[in-house]
């Protein structure tokens, strides 16, 4: 297997690690255990990794971190939507 394929697979697996958390948040509509600051820091870091990937023309870095940016941004948006609804119901 080529180093590029290993990099893509490794990146997708590590980036996909947040999928179960995202699914749980969407199903249960509970964000009490999520830290928006952690998500913001994570998104900032993976966005910079994505930019680095473009600068160095590294497809595995671009794909895995780009996916992570999208996934974690979706989780952060969900956090604020669910939190706002929860606060309004109180």
C-alpha cells in the first residue's frame, strides 16, 4: 500500500472519530457534555492543518483535515442550536 493511501486512511479514521459524538448529539439533542471552546480550538487546528496541506500539496492532510473541519463545524453549530433551544425551554 502506498504511503499516500496509508495517510488518507489514517486521516479519515482519526477525523471520523468525532462521528459517533455528532450522531449522539443529533439523536439525543443533548450538548451538556460538549465544550464549545474545545471544538473551536480543534476546528482552528485542523483548519490550519488543511491550509498546511494545500501549501505542501499533501492530499492526505488536505482530505482528512478538511473532513474534520466540516464535521467539527457541524458539531459546533449543532451545539449552539441545541443549547439555544434548551435555554428557551427553561
